[in-house]
């Protein structure tokens, strides 16, 4: 007799990876935390939530202790690919510089494929590395069709002054975006 249940681990991910994925779920299903994060991003950076986006979207957020903040967001809109880059020179900078432009399908595909190759959707959400100064790096993604291994639409990775070359290479895909 076959069960009608969906396999919660179709790709045979390790127990540690599955635990990390479900720990992110527990944070992201807490309404107060979601609302607080969304309000903070909207008030400080005029950035929309991508947790429940309707189209495939990725965002890299970089904030330095003594510098400013940079935000790179890409999203697929029908058959077009839009990039938004925001630069805030300091923590007191409430306006920032926003640059919106379109990227080619090839650039979009390169980014999405590179994230797949580097296992973005199963990459550990957090690691035990903290500090006082330095920079905070966050990379998040949403896609309407759930990931085949995690069965999730959303994933988030956060690091303080990362030394992990794989994570840095994921983020560099965004920080190297140029208007075409």
C-alpha cells in the first residue's frame, strides 16, 4: 500500500541541513518577526518583503559597521529581468541612491544557475560567527515554484564578515551587476 504523503526529504539531504531548513521555517512563520522585519526594511530602505513575493526574486543586503549599506535586488517580471541597486553612504543616510535597470536573460540565468550550483537553497542559514565591527551580509531568495529538494519557496542566508568563499561568490554575483 502506497502512502499519499509527500517525501519531506526528496533529495536525501543530511539531518543537519534538514534541521537548518526547518529552523528557518520556525522563524519565518512567527508573524511578529515577519512584520517587524518587513516594517524595518520598508521604513529604512524602502524595500519590499520578498518572503511572500509573487515572482522569482533574489536580494543581497550588505551593511558595514562604519560605512553604509548596499542592497541589490533582481526579479523576473514576465519575460524581463529587473535589477535594483540601492546605496546608502552612511547609517544616517535615509534617502540613498537608487538605480533600477534591466539585465539580460543571460545574466539572470547565470545568477540563478550559479546559485543552484553553489547550493543556495540548502545552504546553512546561519553559522556561529559573530563580531563587533565588520559587515553583515544577507542573501535571500523567493521563487513561486518550490525548490525540488527543500520543498520551500523562500531561503535566507546571513553571515557576519564572511570568510566562506562559496557564500562570498554567491553575493558577488549581485555586487558585480552592471547596467547593460
